[in-house]
C-alpha cells in the first residue's frame, strides 16, 4: 500500500480558502507529538484587499495582461484595471469560481470572460483558477519564510497544502481543483499526498472544535446530539451534519450527506445589475457594463451592502442610498461620444429612470428615484435592497434559496433530534441574513439553537489548516461516501450478463466496465482506505496505462449490488481525473513493476494512491508519459 502518512513534527501546512468573492490563507507548523497544536496564523494581505480594509481576505479578483501574465490579485488587481489607460491591456476576472459548480467532468475547461465581456479578453477557467492559487499560495509561503526561523527556506514541494471546496461540489469539480493546484506549482502531480481538499463547512466544524471553541460559542453539546454547520458564502450555501460520539477529545460522525445550493451573496449584486439593465436602454447598457468606472461602481455598492445591510427599520421611512453615475457617464462620453444614443446622456438619465418606473410598478418611486439637482445620480431604497436579500434568503419551498435549501435538509428523518445550527462563511457576517435564518428555525424548529462565533468568514480557513495539523486527532470520525467510487477497466466478457454488442472491438473476450472500490452511502472512517485492487496492461509491449478515477451517483438510499454491471459508457459516470502511468519494459512475464495497484483514501475528498505490484509508490516521473507504441488500455485483475 502507498505511504499515506501526513505531515509530521516541524512540517508546514498552508490552507487556501478559495472563495467566490473573497479568498483567505492560513498556516501552521506541526508541533511535536506530545505538544498541543500550535496556533494557526491567518495570512494578512498587504495592502488591504478591499475597500472596507479587510486585510484577512483578498477579493477573488485577478488581473492579467494581454499575454496572460499575472498582474495582481485582489484590490491591486481592481486598481490596475481602473487605472489602465489603454483598453484591453488589463483583463479583470471575478466570480469565475461559480462555473466550477456546473462541471460534468474534470476535463471540462470552459472559457471565462473578463468584466468587459469582450471575446478577445477571455481565458480558460483552469488558467484563471491556477493563477489565483499560485499568487495566494506563494505569497503566503514567502511570508512564512520571512517570519519563521528555519535553517533553510521552504519550497512549495515541502509544504502540505489544503484547499477548501464547497460541500455540494461534485467529484469532477474536486478533481479540477487538483489540476489547478498542480498547474499553480503547489504540488508536482495530481496524486500528490501533500494536497488535501477540505469541504468548507467541515473546515468550520474543525475550527469550532479546536481549543474547546464549542464551549466558547455557547454550545453545550452532549454525546449523541447532532449539529448542523451552515456555510453561507459568495456563490453557495453548504450544510454538513454531525453527531457527537466522544467529548474528550471531541469526535463526531457524519449523519447524512452534505446538502446546499447556489444561493449566495453574489446573487444580491446580480439583482442590482438587473435593475440597472432595466433603467438603461440596451445599447447604452452594453457599453456601460464594460467600463472601468462601472465595474468600480458595482464593487463600491456591493462592499457597502453585503456585510452591513441590516434590513428596513421603518418601512414608512426607508433609508436611501445615492448611486452616482457621473464617472460612468464621463467615461462613456469619452469613448462613445460620436454615437447618438450616448449624446447628452446626463439629461436623458432621469427620464430613463421614470420610464423604468412606468414599465414596472414594482419599481415605484419608493424603490428607485432620480436625485434632484444631480442629473447623474439615482436613489436606491433600502426597501429594494431588502427585496434583493429576501430573494436570496427565501422561504420554505423556494428552490435555490438559503431557507428553502435549509428546510429541505432538516426534513431528513436522520435530523429529527437536531440540536444546534452553527453559522460559518462570509455571508454569515450579515446580521439581516442571520436573523432571517434564525427566525425561521425558532418558528419551525424551536428546539434548535442557532449560534455564530466571531469572524465566521475566517473559521473555514483556520479549520482547513487544523484538519492537517491535528492529523490523527481529527474531530471527524467518519463520513458517508457520497458516490460509488472506482476505476474503469476491461474485464472478462460474461455471456450471461453482457450483450454481444458489449464485446470490446480489439479484445472480444473483454468488456469495458466500472470497477467499484467503495459503495455510495457507506460510512467511511476518516483517513481510511478502500481495498487495494490490481490493474494490468493488455499486452507485454504496452508502454503505459491510463488510470481513470470515476464517480457514480445513484438515487438517494440506493447502492450497487455485487453482481451489478455498470459499463464504462454509462452516462451516470463522472470522470474525476485520469493519470497516465508509464510502464517499465521487462522480459519477465508478470513483472510486478508493470502492475498498478489502486487504493482510494478518504478524507474530505477522494484521493487515488498508486503503487506498483511490489507496493512501491509510483514516482512522479512515471506520470504523463508520452506513449510511443501500444494501447493504453487497462485490464482488471
């Protein structure tokens, strides 16, 4: 079996909480076995990476030049875009993480458009994600080398890395993040044992447990009681569910598989932009949305509402926020002055607002209105902002909303005796959001206490580091396998089960099937491994094999039975990733060095471990081999 030992005393762990709108990093050094865990440090971004002086998290905003080279991440990236004098020299990418939620296989690599949405300013998703991880990871590593007293500077290859992912992501998206980490230079191969993926709400759970923070948060959790971790982020809401099995040290098992949806803070800004689209004529809006000043205006508005909006205090006298388009109009006039639609835009603006109100009664003067004596400004009422927030928060039965997803989750019979709800994630900092969710729970599930610690947005990245620093002291005892996991390979044709058309065209005695390593719904102890299975090349002349890790999602409550056949072309199979393994030449029949043993290790993600027939770890230089002859087919033992 492969060496699966984690970090040891003196090793460095760096965690990256890669978020839709904000990204954070933390780090720590593994203490001696007899010592308590050293404090986890949160990396401070300099200069401050948002307009509200948040130095602990950088905006997930990346600036690239025309050649695709990295200019900056976070606020410096946004400033580089705004201050750029030549259009197209700086390309700004934001909220691109949301595309990962829709991947069907890890090979997918869609285009990402920058904020101008110009065809020539697009980049591949893998490139953009990898460059973000590279900037955050290597900047954190530089900081560690400056701050920590060590005999030699650390390199990326010496670090144990943790990257957070939403709990609702499929295995294809998780595999994509492994590829991004490799492309970023954090690890040498997809199968590196120095990379762990941690589900975001689980990171918050580990942080909560560490140092008896459960008690500090006001939770008097008793053995057998259940807890829900609700992570509210920029692009998703995630839930994981735990039952306490032991309290000294704290150990908990997963009660049921994670739930959640796509309702997040970014949806608030999206609705605001829909209002702007309603106000401006379509031709004008198409030109405005790519302007530097408009991008900055949206960011300014979002940074002052997402965390600080507290709801409408007095509906009869709602507060209003003034939004000025003066800089937008100046830039628009400078770049499109010859176009009739843009001419004298200041005098037309208030008329456009009134036209929008006339077309849509729901935008009445209470919600948006012109500003007297300010031809380039409009008022946005808190009543409208509350409508934006309520659309994201939702209600029971409302799909893709926070409360709608929460209500569906807690209907699970496994959660009838749920005791606590713990808030985590950046959107949890918003008082109005927390109050709405807490109010729903108090009304419908009064036995559940809702709690939130200070800085819930940093709980995830702190816990991600701790998940490796704690090693065998992890508070997670077991999880449910969310999928059937396994490898596709050729196995013996069975006339009783296989149709004649299933015979492989080159090997008629074989059929291409899914070889299951673990079944969906099985409780899996943390850090445990599936039984090791052997795979062989089809011919003695074959110079390599392609080993593909696949996930099969079945309806809830179902499992594969032992004799059930799943063919490799089954549309339910999701490819997580495939690695090419070079095979040494040999004159000896059944040379164990030409056998590839596959073991799956289960932590917060599924990791494929490869060894040869003698149990030796296959080195990185045998991956990604360019095959010169022979097929790459795989035969099951």
